[in-house]
């Protein structure tokens, strides 16, 4: 393997030398991205036990990995924005003073690679050389991290070639250390283009290109440079004429983002020739293009999806994506045929199996085989509906931005904001609630503005101001902004909307609105569809039910106003006055 540096870039070499002096590896390996090197690393990962090679006939090039049992998810309470002034991190982020953070992290990292290999991994977020692309180098002592990053990003020599001598790249240090929870820190230094992650081996904490770079650091860069980094899927809807319109959509976790991104149209739509194309399932970088419109690119190159619940019915495209070249993390291991299993894959849990902890597992005792946050890391090119524009350097033009949440009662199935500023307001008040489905009780509301609560790398109020500013720049070319809620329930807590492929019916209305082809009913919160404008052909939902889930309950919305005022109060005088104005306007309309 290559111990020789793959670049002459002075800023890269100096930083790598500094990291070597700090963590003291036994050897250094630069990742060139070649298949030969990936194969060798897989081999090595199997030798050390980090990876288990799965049945190569059923699951070619697929591997299983288990994390430590105390290291299975992102750790928001140990995630820090280390900007010089605490007030600039804002009330929704944890903050640490940068020099104190560096000292603490260096003390933890010092000598931690002793006897280990340092992998130096150059990667690109966005197609290499495209106007969207930003480069990073992650130094890690984990083969699992390298093998995931080569799926999730474009990695290797081509990145260093494109970077040339530039010092404009994101520094990322990952140290596994002892996977000690009490010393686990995920720290971001936006002013220094630096990320340091210690004592974890779980994807969301250690695949530094994803949440750390493509959202937290990139949102800060977007603010500084006039573009947007958002926690959004991107999909294209192709109509029977072959025209494709793109939307970007933000949802908090557990709202079906990956399912929407890979939606299969209902039969009536398929017969007419509709298709849905997946550009991205998690992150969108958006810039104003030369034509003045908003263009979006998925900076990632793979899917880091939640396994449980993924099956042939819920998301056949996601399942198909995992059938080759995939790394499974913390799922159950079927020992009979050396494949994998998770809850919700099918109704036949394997008899002879190990659970996600690697223990002998008997599904009949009620315990889970896969961890609820077990994952697949799958190459995007595996997805049967991956967009032909996936690698397009200029991205795709966005017609609509969609926000969504999980609300049993409050939010209608879909509504359109009055204009961009009103849409920013709609995004800023996004919320999901925990449902107590059995009783139909309304759960606790968690506000998650633009689904960015754990991912905004600077003050959330400044982020909203940036959104308002982008709207001023886009003017009448701005995408239209909508809100959807697939999760309205009846008094017994049963879902009233089927969701999944039928969500295309709502997308169709949204796109028709964007083109001024359909009317709407004006309400205190925005424009709601006339019930007969949502296509019910082949849909198992009555007209009355549909009318019910399109209604806007003024009483519930007035309660909502109180909740929003309390939430906004946390941002003090940094809250853009425009958002207070929008709230007052909605309040007055509800009382009118
Ligand atoms: C994710 C998340 O893993 O949002 O995508 O938590
Ligand atoms: Mn996400």
C-alpha cells in the first residue's frame, strides 16, 4: 500500500505531518481510490475482524461491521461548534471555546495511533471539478471509515489532482481511541475549516464528509459565500411527456425521507408514464445558477440509510441498492447462508443467527436482531431509480422546496406558503411530534427548523436571515415553498393518508402550483388544495377523508402560535424581524 504522499500540496503535507506528530501512527497509508487498494483494505479489515465478508454470491462485495455497543448513533450532546464567541453558535448548538477545545482534543488524540495505521483519505463532496465541489482530507485509524467514505464520497487521487496547490480544503481528524463515551467529542471549527472526532466509530460521528462537513461546516460556508447547505433529499418527477421537474425536501428523522427520495409511482401513474428519479436522499447543496434559478446537487455518492423497515414493499429501490458493494452496520447476521437480516425485512427472521452485538440470537425471545439505528452504506449508482443527472456538474434546477413534519392533527396534508419569506417562516416553525398511535393522543412537539436543528453550524437566527437573503437574490425565480404532512391520524391513531408511492399525488399538485396550472384555497396558514385537485384515481381514500386531512383547525393553530412564540423567544434580538412579522400575520389571520 502507498506510504508515499500522493500530492505536493504544501498545506496538505504540512497538516498531515502535524497530525503524524500528534497521533504517532506506526505507518501512513494514502488512499488513492484504486480498486486494488480497496480490495486490499477489505482483506485487511476481514483479517483484523473489523469486517465480515458476506455471501459473495448473494451479496457480492458486501460486508458486515459491528460497532461497539456504546457507540450506535450520533451524539448530539457531545457535538460542538467551536467558534470564537459563544453567542455566534446560538441557542441550538453546544459550544466550546476553540483553544480550550483544541487542547482537550489534542490531549485525547496524542499518541492514540500508536501501533496503528494512519489512513489519509482525500475526498470530494460533489462531483470532482464541478462548481459545487468542495474537498476534504480525513485522517483516520479505521479501515471501516475508509471503506465507508469511498462509498459515500468521491475519494482518491483525482481529488488531490483537482485540489492542486490550493489550501481551500476541510481538515478532518478522526481517532478511534478507546471508544470511551466519556471522552467522545465531535467538534467543528468553522473558522479553521477543521473537524475533530474522537472516541467513536459510528458512521454519523466519523464519516466526516457527511453531517460534519456537508451540513455543519458547509452551512457556515454557504452563509459566508452565498449558497445553501441543506438537510434535504432531491428528486425529479418525470411526466408522460418526458419533462422532469425537481424538488428538494427537508424532513426530521423518521419521516420517510429515503422512501420519498426513491418513490415508486402508483400504478395509474406508472401506466401513464410517470417516473421518479432520485438525486439524493439526505443532503442538498444549492446555488443560484447563471440563469438566476436555484440549482441543487447532492454532495454525497452513496446512501447511509436506516436498515430496519426497509423491504420489498416499503422501498424496493433502497433494498436493491444494498444488494452489492454495501457495508451493513449493526444488523443481524444469518449464519446459515452468511447474509444479513433486520426487523421489517421480511417475516422470516433467521433461526441460526447472531444479533447486532454478535451474540447468538433467538428471535422468539422478543429481542431485536438488528439495532434500530442499524445502517446500510450503499453506492448511489446501485439505485434503480438513480437520476441520470446524479453526476451532473451543474446540478438540477429546483422548482419547489418542501418542508415536512409528523403531525397527527395540526398540519394539513399539504399547503403552499404565500411567498418565499412566508416559506422561510414555514421552515423555521417545522416540527414533529411523538405519536401515541394506540390512543390517538397528540405527542410532544419537537421544533426542528428546516430539519437542521442538529446540523446548522452557526446561529440558527443568522441561518434564517441567510434564507431570507437568498430569497431577495432569487426574486421571482425563487422556488415555491410548500409544507407536507403524511401523518394525519384519526381518533384511534390510524393514519388517514397511505403515504409511500401515493405521495406522488401530492407532488403532482405541488408541481402544478409551481406552473400556475391549478387553483387553491387561501387559509390563514397558506394555500391549501381544493379537494378535487388531488388526483384520487386508484386511491383508497374517500373524498371526505381527503377533505378532512386538508382542513386547517384554527384552534390547534392558535395553540401552535403560542408554541412558536416561546420557541422564537430563545433567539432574542437576533431573530429576523421578518419572521416575527410573519408570525403576527398568521396570528391575526387565525383570529380574523
Ligand atoms: C441521518 C440523520 O443519519 O439525519 O441521516 O440522522
Ligand atoms: Mn439525515
